[in-house]
C-alpha cells in the first residue's frame, strides 16, 4: 500500500543541516508535521496490512468506532522511511524526491486519528524561507508516494 495523505497539518519543527556529497555541501531540511482529525480508513491501511480484516491497529486504538481504548497509550511510532514522496502544502509544490519518516499514530476521541511525520527534503533557499513562514500554522497538506518509486526501509 502506498503512502497517501490529504489533511490539515501544522508544521511544528524545521531542522536544517548540510551534508557533504561528492565534494559538495547539500542543504537538507527536516519538516515535522502534525495532522489531526484523519479518518482511520484514510491512513491506517498504510500501517496495518490486516486493515481490511478487522484492523488490529484500529482495534488497538479504539474501543468502538469512536472512543479511544486507552487514554494512557502514547503514540505508536513507526521507524520506517518512504522514499519517492511528493507533496503540496500552501503554495509550495515539492515534486522532487522527498523522504517521509518518523511516523507516529494516535487515536483521538470521535474515532479519528492523529499522525505525526517528518518530510526530509533538499530545498532551495526560497523554499526554506516559505517553510519558515508556515511554522506554527496549520494548512492542508497533500502527500503521496508513487507506487513505482516508493521504497520502504527500516530507519
């Protein structure tokens, strides 16, 4: 199942670093997003192969279709990376080779799911400035990995 998401999300952190590759310094940026109020059927199948057969993950998160099973359960973290990701947030369309990772899934009363995730990109200086302006604000983000290019790997 390919990773696909369209939901309001807040950009909560920006982490920049430079990495030397082939004698050249490349700028990398980690963008941390938190999305809330996602319908479970829209995101849980990516994390749960058995979603169509009663969804063990959904049953872990919810007592029924609307009540969080255990309010003391912290986020479920998935230590995987998805390569070949493109996304759109605000006026920025990033159709390059982003990497999605550091996923965290939480149940929210009302039968909804929260998802935290990081997108790692190599942006232009213009894009860095645009992302900095988005920090702390919620906007609709569309994220998708093409089936042909998607690569899952343990982080």
